[in-house]
């Protein structure tokens, strides 16, 4: 599926959730505490584990979910990456993350005029 907009991005997440979650769980301790700024233990804890936080972010369509995708991508070796289902979709979600912010950018551009 081509990701052209925010709706497409979230559809790829929904369609591949089991694989995406599996990739993240392979790279992170899913029962560790999650923080408001993913990966920043100096930020406020969310009160959820990473596993619970992923579900929360997905359910609420929170763009911070992309931070977990990027982290898993960065923590993966080439040999791991191309051996797991969902890797191509993870890469697409990382590279097309910008679609999550297009409306904000358009609003900022309109406000500037």
C-alpha cells in the first residue's frame, strides 16, 4: 500500500500491527516503563509499560508511535531487518512519517500569510 496521507499511514499500522509490535518487542523490553517523550527517561512517565503505551498511542492515533518505529529500525541489524515479516512496512512508516504533520504545516503556512 502506498502511503499518501495520514489515513494511509494509520491503515498500514492497523494492517500490520502484529508484525510491527513484534519488531518493537524484539528490540525493546516491552514491560519497561514508557515516558511522555519516548526513550527519554528524564520526561514524565506515562504510568504504562511500553506494551501498554504502544496500544495507547495506536488507539489514540498519536504520532509519537512513529518514535517507537524509528527506534526499532535503528536498533536492528541488516540481517535481522530483512528476516522478519513487516519490515518493509516499518520502513515505509518511518520514511513517510511526514504525512502525519502535513495538516499542521499547512495550517502554519496559512497563518503566516
